[in-house]
C-alpha cells in the first residue's frame, strides 16, 4: 500500500535548500521527521511536539548559536536555522556533534516570515484520505502537490510551480535556484509579484493561457522563457502550471504536460474536497467538546486536546457591515485565527459555531490567551472589527464547557459595547455580565424596573426636562456639582435646582447610600438591554437611553 510521504528533513533540504538555505554544520538525517516550525524566543517556553525546525531569529555569534543548538536538542528539534552566511567554528561544530541537531544557514536577503511560510507549506500536505487510506492519484499521494510538481519538474527538466487564478503559489518543485529573479521572488513570497502579473497581463499571457487547451510558450517576458498550461475541471479553471524552460517543448513533452495538468486538476479537486471534509469534521469535534457529555473526552482526544490544560476563545465580528459582507468577514477570520494560533501551538482547534468563532487553545495561562488574542486583533487592524472573550483555563477536557461559558459571557459584554476592551476574560467584565443577565431576566418576565428612575424618565418624557441626565451626571461625578454641571453644560446653580427637583419628582433621598446604589444600578440597566421591555417602554415614551459613562442611564 502506498502511504503519504512524511515530512522529513531530507525532503525539506532537497526542496528548499537550493533556494533558501544550506547545511552549515552537521550531517542531516534525511529520514528525520519534521513536525512543525518553532520561532526561537529566549523569554518564552514553547509548547511544541518533538521534531520541529527552530528558527533562530536574531541569533548571531558562535556562543549564541551553540546555546540555541543545545536548547533545540532539549526540545528534540530536527534542525536549527540561523542567518547566513555562516562559517561554523569549533564551538558550533562541537555543539552539533554533542546534540545531533543540524544547523542550516539562511540565504542573505530571505525573510524569516518567508522561511516560516514555506516550511509550513511543505508540512501542510493534505492528510485527509492519504494518511489513513494511502489513496493515490496516478501514483502520487492524494493531495501531495509538492511530490507531484517534483515529478513534473523531472519529466520536463525545469523548475515548476502550480498557482491558483490569483497568482498564489500552491506548490513548487526543487531546483528553483536555476530560474530567474521573478521566479525566485515568486517562491519566496508564495505569490507572483504584482509587477510580473502586470507584465503578463499586458502581453496577453493570461488571455492566451485560459483560451488554449494546451501549453502556451511565453518568451521575452523575463530572462528565461516559460511554458504554462491552465488546470481545468470541466469549464472551471482551477489554476495553472508554470515551467521555466530553455526553449519550446517537443510535441511529446507537450502531451506529457497536458496529461500532467489533468492529474493536477484531480489533486486540486481532491484537496478542495478534503479541506471541506476536514473542516466539517473538526467543527463537529469542536462542538462536541464544547457541549460536554460522554462523547466530549473522545472528541478531545481526536483533536489532540485530551491531556493538557486549555482555554476557550470566543470571537465575534462587530460593526455595521452589510449581512453579506459580514458573513464573508466571519469566514475569513476563522482561517486567519486558526493560522495565528497554530503558529503558537499546533494542537489548537478552531471552528465557527452558532454564528461565532471558537478556538480551544492549549495553555496553562489565560493571560497568555489574552495576549495572543490582542496580537491577532492588532494584526488584522481595522480591516475587520472583532472582539474576543476568553474562558478560564480548564485542566481537563470535561471542564472545557465551563471555559466556553465564561468566554460566551465575556463576549456578550464586549458585543454590547459596555466595555472599551476588545479582549476580555470574564473576571475583567464580571459586573457588566451580571447586568446583562439581569436585563435578560427583565426581558423574559416583562418586569420593567419601577421606582425613582422610572418616575424621572416618565417625567422627562412628558415635560421635556433633563432630570434623569442630571441624576446620572451627579452620580457619575461622586456628587461634585461643579464637575457634573460642566458635564451636562449648565450653570452650577441650574444644576442644583434640577437636583432638588429630581429629588422631589423621583422621591429619592440622595443622602441614602442604598438609594444611590439602586439609582445607579437602574440607570445602567436601562443602558444594557436594547430590545427588552425596559427599552420598549422607553421607546414608547420616545426616550433615548443615556450612555453608560458621563451621563449614565
């Protein structure tokens, strides 16, 4: 039975070595399994399975590199990557000999983000079907485009890429160092450069490519000619294959490329279907874990979350976007959050459930979860407005429903606008969450609050006065008449008159601490629930709820 090729050190060096790095010290074990990518941070204890490639960002000098090698060995890492050029001295060679961890030197000019992206691309071979069933398409593991493009490159004797319709690189072969600058830039960025796309568009390359059923020879658009062919599934164009060549292909090789395009189409379709199946499976498993019950432990085990502490993150998109645009944003943010968290811990599970995005993050600290969520929102910037609730750390998988409940309560407060935070734990917004729950009870029982605040609102509605606003300002400034008067833009004497008047109309004793507390609570309650009986009664009286702070109520 043919099984999916594992991600091994030998394959990574073969595929990327000529483009990105060279072996600076040690003898690589070509069969050494690689499980992930870990960025070195001297101030953090990483959580990563054995076999990672450690990226030594800003690690320079023999002593620092040797120390990193020893630390990587303690993590059972497969290799260390540091910035080249590097001439390994005796200290580095000794550390490598003692640990068996290979040191790779990164090509000058290549960015660390490029390295991380390319390594993860090689590791992210489709596991659906092939890992369990050994399914193949024309002899290549199903969905393993990197193996397939290497076979095409060997057949056509030139470096190959498979790209989608937007120019994003889906897979690439080895020997890319034999190509010209536009191809190398394409591989490093995993995207065809915009300038190169413009040139191809101006030369009519894409029009010819998508109109032709066979290969298209393109000369004069770069230092080296290309042969490209569209990858089709019926009338749908899935992408294209690009080969750097020395000249036009023979008729025999053209036929081979046409057949290869058909196989690539099958792989792309299988990969797309597998991704959909994987997404649905992980969503079902995540939902089972968060709902709890007898099947939750097994589901957590299948997600790799059974034997480690974790917490739940709940994310919601906010703002005034149109429904269609909001839906698109929500789907984009699931993948973005999954990628962001997976870079920290590969066992993170992320999915959309009930209109929100949930993630289970293995961690022993909810503060770390807050930091990661804040970093994620900072990265997406203002493109998508979102808020994140963080649940408690659950020591066992059976406790994750409680973490989800915490995250949901915190998220509801953030969505209500009662907090200026974008990321919060329940403890950060606990009182506001209680107010939201009280407002729910009011809505469920149709039990609108009565008492002084209700009387003041009714009086304001009938006589067009501002007694409720006056009370809120006075309470908000701890009884400082001068500050309160400035907040509502009236003279202090006018404010004092209104204060005496609201005491009479509302029948409230402002010297009584309990009466002040009751008034503050009701003012905030009116501002919490925008669709329940409290708000409906206000709407009927044509009143607008007062903001939370400044003029509470």
